[in-house]
């Protein structure tokens, strides 16, 4: 998957995965949370799919094997 590929999983990354993380960060550092939220929103608007690629890249660096479709659906509820 590359930036610009819009799939249901790609569109779920922000609301299902990233926003809850930023909400937790907000309790510790509101400025950092707001800065990250704004930056991710801006880059996602210009490059749809960036957040998905970013998360997948982090998982690759950590050598984690995760089924993103299954994980997003489970997190969604």
C-alpha cells in the first residue's frame, strides 16, 4: 500500500488508532498532543494514506507482524 491508496483500513487509522493515543498523550503533555494532531492532520490532508504508511513503517522497524485489517476492525469494536 502506498500513500494515496484509500482503503477502509487506511481511513480507520486516525480515528481508531492515532486519536486514542493522542488523547492519552494529552493528559501528560497537551502541547505535544495538539502539535502532533495538527501535523498528522495536515500531512494526511495533503498525502492521504501517510498515517497508515507511518504506522506500518514503525511496525516493520520493530519487526512486528500485524494484520492491519483484522487489528483495525477489532479496535473499532
